[in-house]
C-alpha cells in the first residue's frame, strides 16, 4: 500500500507541476539561454547549487575545494550546497521549486522530459554554447556529453562524472560450474542454472533500491532496438507490449525462473548485495566503476581478489548496438538557471570547470574530460587500470538507465512490477499489460 500511495503522490505532484509549468511557459525568466557571456562586472555574492549527490562524495568534495579557492580571490563569494542525496526526495524538491520559479543558480537534473520542458521554456543556459565559449567543448568525452543530451541532441547539463557499468564475476565459481562468460544475453539463464546446481548464488542484486533490476530491463531492448525504444516509450509513442519490451519481459521472467538472483533479493540493500559478491557467495555482480575502490584494490577480500574479473554487456544475435556500447553514464548533470545567470556565475563556472578534472582524477576516479590521467591508487589490482583504460573505447550509443528516462509515476510502478515478474508472481503478459496501462495513465498515448 505504501508504494501505491507514493505512486499517487507522484501523479498528483506531476500534475500540479505540469499545470504551473504550462502557465509560465515562454516568459518571465529574465534570462537569455543563449547569452553565455553577459556584459557587466563580476560582483561576488553567494550562489546556490541544488544537488542530488552524496555529501561526502568526490564531486562535492572537489567542487567545495574549488569554490573555497575562488572565494579567496573573490571576497563575498560563497557556494551554498543544498544537498538531498535521496533521489525521489530530490526530484520532488526540484520539481516543486521549478514550478514556483524558485530554482537556484545551479541545479542537478537528468535529461528527463520535465527538464526538457524547462529548457524549451528558456529556463536553462545552453551548455553547448557555454562550453564552446569557455573553450572547453573539445575537452569533454563525447560519451559523457551525450549522456546529458536530450533526445533532440541539445545539451543543457554539465557532466561531473564518467562511469562504465560492468558485470563483475568470480572466475573460479564459473569454472567450477563449467560455464563461460555469457556471450549473449540468452546465455544468462543457463549460466544461472549451472551455478545453482553447484549451490552458488548466480547474481547478487540490490533489489531494495529498484534501479539495479531496472538496468536488466534496459539491456534486451538496447541490444535489440537501440536507445530509441526507451526514448519513444517515455512519451507513449511505443508500448511495453511492443516487441522489444515484450522480449525484455520474457527474458527477465526467464532469469527469475532460472533462479538467477538470491533468495529475498527484493529486500536486499546495496551494501548487502555487494558483500554477497565480495565474500565469494555470489558469482556475478552488475555495478559501475564508482565501486573500483572496493572491487579492484586491496580492500577486496584476499580470498576472492585473484578470482575477480569483469565483462561488458553481452550482445544478441542481430543486435543493432555495438559490443562497446553499453551503460556509460556521466551521472546526474548540473543545469545553469538562465534567470540568475550573470557575469559572476559565468566567471565561477569558467574557474571551476577548468580545475575540476585534475581534482577528480587525483581522487582515482574517471574524469568526464580526456585531458587528465586518472591516478591509480597504490593499492590497486591490475583490474583498476584495465577498467580505466576501457573508458577510451566506448561507442556513441548509450544504454540509458530507465529510471532517468521515465516519468516518476511510471518508474515507480515499473520497479514494483519488475520485482513481481522476476519472483514469478506475475506473467510477462500481465507485466506488459499493467505497464502499458500505467504509461497511458501517466503520459497518455
């Protein structure tokens, strides 16, 4: 019941926000999204950044240090970080402030339909123009910028991260079960059955958070139909019952029937799922390079350290995407409020974006830019360098995380129904029927 209440509140919020947005469309913003170098003096003041990032994470740590450096030369300047790491709470705060025309100078957003409406209303600075004006356009990885782009190719968010998502696996456990790394997505279920027969949990899954299972929903359509399927799904142009969605439902149902995930996966959290893999109890774990510090250094349990490797998203016969195209996110992006954009905001961004890559690279993380070299920790295993090098070979098409694409109400319902599907509580037919109804209710079509 809690989930349904939450869904209803999202629908109500979305409806209210849409009403206010439609009322203020096209005017009253006070800023020109294309005027990226406004005239006037740089007058220091406090500016704010509405964030959805861990308070002790690398992005905030680096940007706070850079802001302090800028403030030392610009007395009166301060960067006020308004942090809400919990994503659903953040989205609610962000959309409510947007509806009231009270967004701060900088704010985090994914490339959602909601954000695109803000851009179309002239409420966000054109980041393509901004980066070009700052002389930074060629510094950024193409994949990092593409992840932030709207479906029409326009860019209104600055990336601060770059990640690759892999399937980490235990070589010894697969060998003991007599199976190889899956060559295609259809090899997952047989792999799971062979591992189960040896008493091993095939795949560790954080089912409590919803988004990890949603990644699996994205894989089959991405290989079969490319990124366009979810682009059209989120607007109601395509359906869950169309061939790619139906194939994904069948595949996921099959994973459940093969016992791919641990018992009680729906209540297993992030840390516990990771611990199942790092302790050698599970054979496979799907997670991004943000976990390199735990999976590719001496922090990893010595008992499994030499057994761990990774593979990238397997393909399918007749796949329309390349082997080196998979989930390569650059995280939630930072938008710049056109209404409050002035010489100070531009000057600070010029300072910060030039210094940021070196700061993030020094922390051992991948930069969204190419001009810096990631510092490999002294405690790293050979996998660490290999994963970093892999960032130099990714294709143009990105398997977008669906939780950043669908409207909040449909997304919440999808996460609920995916759990039921994998548990075998509903059939693929029931799943696509329910999800098509949710799409119709939430976005029309």
